[in-house]
């Protein structure tokens, strides 16, 4: 015979939601998909700024444009800060200092005034830590972060502008055999 307190405990445990599995983000095109032998490991939300510097064009030094100098963003997991994005395509964990360095493989339009979505091939540092064994990264669901269309001319060379942005970063690892 099942005792009432055990039955109640079992019902409470059944009613608790299971941890959500990380699934591939929606809306990506075929070229943005990772290899079949990779699986989602975790997702981080990035919020910060893209820093642009006014520079002359290499091809025509009489013309100017805003060039990306670097991002400066905090990486969040469920509202808790877990890392930083402080150099182009370098993600660093706050606690263990592991890193992932991304090389762009594919792009997809992110919409008007939004950074493009990007699939990166990733190289991670070390055998342990948050970013250990990360093989691919997707930047999706971008908001903002695009260079201004004006304001960069010969009078503003060297000036910086900070443009707010946010994005979701999906990190992948090889499937366990």
C-alpha cells in the first residue's frame, strides 16, 4: 500500500516541468545549420554595444566609413552574467576564463537595422570550462548593432560611436558517440 505522503510527493515531482532542451533556433536557412554530428550544448543572450570607429576607406582615402572596432557585450544565462564578448568573435567565460574563437562560415540577413545572423566555426581553449569542446556558434535573433549611415567624414576620423545590440548565441559540441 502506498502511503499518502509518498503519493503526494510523486505527484508533485511529476507536475514539475522538465528542464528545457536546447533546440536549434527557428528561422535559420540551410547554410546556417551546423553539421549533423553536432548538437546544441547551451544558449547565451548577449547584450551590449558594437563600437565603430570613423576611418578612411583603404581604396579611396577621400571617402570614409564607420568600421567595427570591437563589440562590448555581457553574456547572460537565465539572467545571470556568465561571460563577455569583448573582441570580434571571441567569447570568454567569467568564472573559468575558457574561450571560444569564431570564424564566420555563413550569414543570413538579420532584418533592417539588425546585425546579420552568423554561423561560426569555433575553436575553444582548454579541455575544461564553459566553452571547452565548442565546435560551432550561431548568432541569431539580433536586434540593432548596425553602423550609422552618416556622420563619418574627414572631420570625424578617429571618432567612435557605440550602437546598442542584442543577440542569442547558440553553442554546439560534437554529439557523444
